[in-house]
C-alpha cells in the first residue's frame, strides 16, 4: 500500500470509530432537547420566549438529522473498509435519498429555526434580506442543476 492508501485506511477507521461517540452525544442532545422543545412549543407556553422556541426546535431538528445521516453513512464506511462491493454500491446508489432528507433537508430546517431565533421579529429589513438570500440560493441551485442536465444531454452543443 502507498502512504496515501495507508493514511486513507486510517482515516476511514477513525471516521467509523468517531461515529460512535458522535452518535452517543447527539442522541443525548436530542433526548435532552426533546422535552424543553416540546414544552416551549406548546400553545400557551409561558416560560419560553419566541426566540427560545425557535432555537430549541433548531437544535432538536439539527441533531436528529445528524444522527440519522451519520447512522446511514456509518454502514457505508464500514462496508467500504471491508471492501464489500455490493453493499457499498447499494448504499451509494441509494444514498442520495437519506442525504436529501437527513443532511440537506433537516440541516436547512434547523438553520431556518436558528435564524428565526437570532433575528428579532421587529427587524423586518433583516428578515427580508435573509428571505431574499434564501430565495436567490434556491434559484441558483435550480439553475445549477439545469446547467448540469443541459451539459449531460448536450443541449448547448446540439443547438441549431
């Protein structure tokens, strides 16, 4: 094995090893955040500010997404290290779905909750700027995938 391959194998094993304490701590955060989040979001909750509701909800969603995402990819890294071709191929092939939901979706939702917690409701100008950034990045993201599809199918090269 080359030095790079040795280092990569070491990094794979460490990634697998660090997944367990990371999952354990994230699970503790989710369990500890669940009750305060639930209580803060109850109708008529008196002990929670609007900011705290959003902040706790963002923590809960973000760490839950992290648990689910990292659990899925722990199987991939383990199978990859063992050079189990079929499970690796299946996990990679299917991986876009948990990635979309657990990583991008739940991180996006958690980030939105945290932004709501940090922007005062009365600051309409800042809230408007954040919404414009959000909409602009959605449009840019969709434009990027349109460009990828166009390049893949040669729409620019075959135009007459």
